[in-house]
C-alpha cells in the first residue's frame, strides 16, 4: 500500500515552563526548529513521549496546534488522540482535522483493555468523524491488548493505514511487514529494534530518541534506507544502540528530557508524579552520548 509517511518521525516531547504548569511554546518552537534543521522528516506530538496522560484536554489540543504551526509545512504531523473515552478521542480527532494534521495516532484505551470488536468500533468512529487516516499505536504492555498480525492488518477496514509498533515482538512485526504490507504500513516504535525496522524496509520510523540525537538518527536512516549501506548502518547503530538500551531501562519521557537537558536544552522537566532522572545516572548518560559523538555543552 502507499504510505505518504517516510523517514524519521520524532515522537515529540512536550516542553513545559519552569514551574511545570504550562506548555512552553517558545521552547517547543525552538526544539521543532532544531529537529528539522537536523533533517528529521516529521513530527508525532501528543504520544507517550509527549506525556499525554498528564496533559489536560485543552493542553493536548494546544500541543497538536503548536506542532502544526511550528512544523510550517516542513514535514507531516501525526497527532496523538488516544483516550480512555471514545467521546474524548473523537473530540481530539475532530480538532486535529480542523488544524490540518496529516493523520491521527490512536492508542487503545488503557487500564481496562477493550476487546477487538470494541477497538474496531472506536477506530471507526474516530475515522468517520475526522476523515483522517489512523496510525494504530500498538503497545500491548500499556494497553493490555495483544493482537495477532492478522488482527492488526484487519484494522485497515476501519480507517487504519499504518501502525506504530511498540510491542518489541520482532516475529509478529516481521509478519506484518512482509505478510500484510499491502494492507497496513509498519512503523517501528521500539527503540532497540530501530535498526531492524529500517533494515526490514519500514517506510518510516516513529522514534522518541530522535529528540535527543536527531542528527545521528537521520544519519542512520540515510545510511540504511537511502544509501542501502548496511555496513555503514551497523557502524552508526553500534553507537546508538547503547543509548536506546539506556532509555528503555528508565522512565522513557524522563530519560528523553534528561538527555535533552544534558545537551543544554531546557525542557521544563516532566510532570509529577514523575521526575527527571536522578543525577547518579548522568555520568553514564553523558558518556553514552559522547561515545556516539554527540556534542555536549
């Protein structure tokens, strides 16, 4: 199937003011400009990396609006609209359509998992209301919903054109890429499987680490997906993989924002009850970034 999304799509952080009470538009614009300057291909605001679960409904809409505004046509914007309530998800999707996003990303209701038919009904309502293509956010560890490759591909009947895979299940991912690629486009979203996703032929990657290491993330994409240089890709991945492993070993949003702070970028921290990583991890983190030839202040 045709998929207009390509390249490295950054799963965006949500920058806050220093008191953590508001979204900081100035920091958001500066960060988005930095990402596009580094060669990032598109943006995915309002997802897990963006701490959507601690944002109010109005803040979620604000984040999506700002992402579209600051992207300024430089790349696609896929807005996170997942919710535990159908009414709220539809409201967010309608708003996303009004502000001109390219697609919406929907994580299944979490805490109480839905069944497959309930999921299809939810996605259908979102698609019918917004008329936007849907990126299904496959993250069983959070949603409690584990679908087979055939079931994920079957979501194409209710407006799902692609999916972000944060399952870590490489065999199922492989089956979807090569067995159901005509129905649904696969985008890896599990950090330590990024190299594999690119090598497997993903048309796009949704990647939180791109907030911290955008330049080398793009370098990896260019080596594997553009230049077909798998040997060079392995060399770059050898530098990136330890960073990805570190990120997955901690609260992800906190680790991403801590990495940005180590690079001299103010993020406003993460919202309570969460906090940035304990300083005892900073030296290890700095060394991983330096090993990847990332410039630090």
